[in-house]
């Protein structure tokens, strides 16, 4: 399995709008990607305007399908205007899990 942690900084006072736009994206991922095991957004309680997206995919094929999916192409423009800078992504190999 493949895991990702994506650090997202949003522009000041845009958190609620970003969360609404992201909810549309997350619903599309959960509805259309059988290879996705986890797609959850976390809001920092210590850094304002900071979020972490945690993703888990069955394998590289599922991750590549996610990146190339029509729903992601449609939803990226909905969240992008709220970002204060480019996301910082780390990719991991999942070695232990409780799914």
C-alpha cells in the first residue's frame, strides 16, 4: 500500500470555504475510487490556516488512477484558489495497518 501526507496552507480567513470545496473532492474520491483506502483532511489545532491530507491507496495503480481521474481534474480548481502556496507531499510505503 501507498500512503501520502500532504501539507496544505490556506490563505487567511479562507479555511471554511476551503473545507467546503475539499468536501466535494473527498466525496468524489470516496465514491469513485475503489483502490482508495483513506482520504481524510485534518485541520491543525496549533498552526492557523494549516491542514494535512492523509491518503492511502492499495497500490501504485490506484494512486495513479486517482491522480488521473476526471473528478480530480474537475475538483482541483475548486480548492486551488484557497492555497497559500504549493502543497508539500510525502509518499510512504505502508508497512503496518489496521484497515
